[in-house]
C-alpha cells in the first residue's frame, strides 16, 4: 500500500470519513495536495491538538525543524492549527470540513476543482449518510416569532459577540465554481472564522483578512440582505470555528442536500417558515428569488411552505414586502439532533459509522 492509500485510510477513520472509490479519484486529490514526504508526515499527525514541542518529542525530531515543517504544512492547507489556551497547536484535520477548504490562493487549481467535483457525489454519501449532521443552519433571527426564546447557539450575532478573534476569507465553493466557469453573482469574500482566543489568527499570515467584531457583524448584515444561508458546526458549544454564508448555486452543503440526497450533511434549524395567507400579496419573491431549497410552492395563486424541505434559514423573511412570513418552532418530534460539543459529535458520529473512537 503506497503512502497516499495509507493517508486516505487514515482520513476515512476520522468521524467525517473519506471514502474509497473504484476510480481512485480520492488518491488523485491527495497527490495534488501532498508530496509523498508531506503525506508521510500527515500520517504521523493526531486529530487531537498537540504543540510543535509535543510532536517533536513524540517523533524524536528537533523542535525547530519540526516547527518549521508543521508551519509549512499549515500554510499549504495540509494540516490544521489553532491557538488554544495561548499556545499554537497542530492537528490532523478531515478532508471536509478541513483540508479541501484550506486549499486557498493558487493551491486551488482548476485540476483540483475538477477532481473534487468528480468525487463529490460519493463523498456526499459518506459525509451526509450518518448522523449527527455535519453542519447546521443558524437562522436569521429577525424572522423568528416574537414570543419564542432564541438560544445563544441559534443566534449568529450572539456567537460573534462571544468570540474574540475573527478572519474573513473567500468562499471556497464560489472560488471553485468560478474556476469551472460557473461564477455566480454573490459576494465572494464573506466566509467567517472565529475564535474565543485573543489574537488567534496573528501567528499565520494566511489567505484572508483579520477583522474586528464590528466588521464581522457588518458582514452578517450584508449576507442576510443577499439571501445567503448561515451555517456552522452542528454543536451547541464550540471554542471556535466558522460561519459560512452559503449561496444555493455553489455551496457544496446545499448541493449535497438537493443534488445528491445526503440527508445528514446539513441540519435544519429548529424553526420552519410559515406564510400568513391573509396578508400575503402573492408577489413570488420568496419562491423565485430567496428560498435556497425550493421549499416554497404556489397553488392557485397562494404560496405555502413545504415543511420537510424548509431548512429554517429565514432567508425568505428578510425581503417579504408584506411581512407575511415568520419562523415558528418546528414540532419537537421533527427536529434534527445537535451534539453538545465537537468531542461528543465525533464519538456519536463514529458510533453511527460502526467505528470506535481511538
């Protein structure tokens, strides 16, 4: 077994999965991203965070040499790094969400984009074939019925208010589709990262810009006007992570739901949209211009929401001229599950896949 096959197997052992194919397209992807030496180093990485000193000691390597190698691999998007308790730590990350999203700048080539598109139908079945869901929708809370309690993890602005560091990058999905000749009209640079650590993004000068909390909130306002869907990790509590603002044409998550029938790729919010027929002007904006899931249908001039397709994003609420749409609580029996934190999520995911946490 060559080094890339070994790395592919190791990535498939992570909760997210990295399935093998008959064509071997997943190995072609790894060869695009890693050299053999880099793949060998990735094999030695653990999914749990370690400092460069810890890794050097474990592998019997000089600390300075190891630190330089790890930093180079982070800049190439081959492993992950974050600031935790004031220390820079490194870890093996999944292919999605992880290695692929890290292929920024000139590392995302047309060749890699084509390989990813070839792999996506099968990858989506693994990513979206087992609970808990990979990611979850965070609703636009201005549309939530006034008497409902909004929990902190359901409010994108509360998530941002709690965080201390922020970075904005180009949307990887829109960049990929542009390389394939499918550039869309939505703003490119609005993929947010956040951390509960001060100065979390100062160590590496990676693709994107470090921004303030105020700038992050402005981006959220702008994405809601554009009709983009907020999503993040499917957990209640995270020490950091991402807030993607997804368009229906390019977003891999929404495409996996709609094109590849991957039910566990994106958890719906605990809300569902409803239209007040008495005040609705039947303008069709919600159906024709806003709903990313084609969940709004028209019958004899009246518009209604198909609750099973609705992901509870609230995008339809923002531009309704008659203010006829609100988000209401989805019945408890029809709500998608959410993990407590990433450790809980990983354990449950491995159990669902018939594997055991190591």
